[in-house]
C-alpha cells in the first residue's frame, strides 16, 4: 500500500511540474497561484538574517569560467522561477528582453543577496563570487546591442 501511495505521489508531483513547465512556455505562468505570497511556489520565505552584501564592481564580465559557473548556479537556484533560458515565468525575464537591463550590477547583486518583491534571499546560500557569476551569466545571454547599451550606461569595460 505504501508503495502505491509513494508512486501516486511521484506521479502527481511530476504531472504538476510538467503542467507548470508547459504553462511557463505558453506565457500562462502568471495565472498560477502563488504560495505564501512568494513569486516562486518552490521557495519559502525565510526570516533568517541575510549576510549584508559587500559590493565591489564586477571586473570579469567576459570570463568564460565565470559564465559557465553562473549558468550552473542559475539552473540550480533560479531557473525554476525565471525559466531555464531566463525567459521568465513566475519571476521576471532576465534574458535582456525585460526590465532587468535597467538595473545596475549593484542592484542586481543586492536583489540576489537580499531578495524582496516575492524573491527569496540567497545571501546565506550563495557567496559573493557565486552571485556575481550569475549576473555575469545573465549579461552573457543578452543580445549584443543590449549588452553594449548596458555596459555604456553602467560604465562596464
């Protein structure tokens, strides 16, 4: 009996994830109810105090190792809400087609570190270098003309 319940539970969980993935691709994700007021139903808010961000400008924007690390960390920590290709879903698009390009690197890092607006904080899970690698990875996804405009606006070399 326990085995049947476990299998049924896995089936329901899998079906829910497939449904969510299908809705994400169709642009219907905004219609999925949020849990606990969070932007992503898979994340639960925490009342833990987050390590403050010690900001220093990012200097290695084209570092292929950082981009690869950022992609891995993004897929592990961010894709369930922001989409596998950062196209958005329950969280906003981060692929250069949305409002993310109007926020400075410091603002993006602060958002990752502290959370807010429905996003959980990652300051106690990801260190500063890991958070930076996610921002570097996202920047690498943006169309070249968007990268150039962003780099000019925020004095990135």
